[in-house]
C-alpha cells in the first residue's frame, strides 16, 4: 500500500506500518507472549483476534468497510478473504484510476485506524461494538490546531463519483479517531 504517500496523518501511517508487520497488540500477539487476552475478537465474538481478522475478515469490520466504501461512492469491493489489507489494496489499486489511488489509500488507512480505535474502546473502555458509534463520532470536530494536508483534493474531486463535500465529510468523520493518545 502507498502508506507513506497517502494524505493520512503520520500516526495513522505508523499504525498501518505496524499492522503490516503484525506488531499491534492483538489477542493473538498477547497469547504468543503468554499475556492475558480476550479469547475471541471483541467486535464479533466469533474468531480469535488477529490483525488479519480485525481488518479483513471480521463480520463487523466487513460491514464497516462496505458502509465506508459505499458512502464514498467507490465501486471497489470491500476486503474479504485476502491474506492482508495490503493484499486487498494491491488488487484494488489495479481497478482504481490513477488519480484516485491516493484518495483510496487514505480512506483505507483511516478506516483501518478507525477500526483499531473502536476495538481499543471496546477492550479498554467497555464500549460495545456498534457501527452507529462511528456516526456519532463523525459529528465531532477535529482537535484545535490539527490539520490534514490535502494538496490534490481539488483534482480528486473533479473525478466522476467524487465531490469535495463527500471527501471532506469522510475526513471530518475520521478526525474523531485521531485522538492524541498513544497507539
């Protein structure tokens, strides 16, 4: 994935880099280290939690991916049975116009970040898995002084199926998950 070239904030890029290396503290990684962990994914309660499951195969995550890609009016299919999110990106990139790839990469990184933050809220704050929580958080404004650079937003928005308000809405939607807390 074009992680480092996307418009996502550095903390989101760093998270994706860790996720690609399977270095995030999922239940699977905690188990391998002999540490206390949840026996199943806290989002779906169906399988053991791994990064692949959390970002690609979890039914909750698949619904979030479907909703996000539909909301952005992107015609690509959501991640499903790929070996990793990066594998899905490599396949999807081929079917995406070149001018839209950076936008899709950014949406992919932000969605994965939102899933991770929601998972952490469920694990550490006792929150229940809920797609409406994403909508509630979307109404919040970004922290003061926080800025996301979008130098090519105008070019992206001239493409069929994309509009400035839609992209800006998604980005503001994502700000609520960009809290200034440690990963």
